[in-house]
């Protein structure tokens, strides 16, 4: 199952016992907030109570951007983050230091 509407749009996929929320680089900054309403309208029923792996695509994500994902998507939907999966090593490093549960990388 995929709920999305094109490039640089939030995407939700079903994977076994959890969902995967894909957040593209183009939404860094205010883009998440701008898309949250429409996205939640389509997916809130699916997300409610669901464990979610959050994929963060691209580089340069900061704490404010990550909190925006939580505040505008995860918490209003009633979902819970199972694991975070940032692409960029620097983002992965600071998220690990801050205590975020990260999806293990294949090395």
C-alpha cells in the first residue's frame, strides 16, 4: 500500500508489521507543515496507533525539521515512531547522540 501524490511528497508504505513514512528532501523546512493537512486527511485512519519507520531522504536535516515531522505528522495521526532512518551520516550521527532509535545500516 502506498499513499502519495508525486515527487517531493510525503509517502506512506505498508511493510510487514509496520508502516514506512518517507519524507523527501524537498519538504525540509516549511514543506512538511504545508503538506501535513492533506496527507493526514488521506492517511490518518491508517496511521492511528501504528508503528512507523521514518525515512528521511537527503542531506542537511536539523532538529527543527525532525521535530516538525513529529509535530505535524506523527503526533496528530496518533502514530508512534518505531525507528528513524536518515540517509545522511551527519544527521544519523547527531540523532544517535540525541537518543533517537535508528534503523541499523547495512555495512
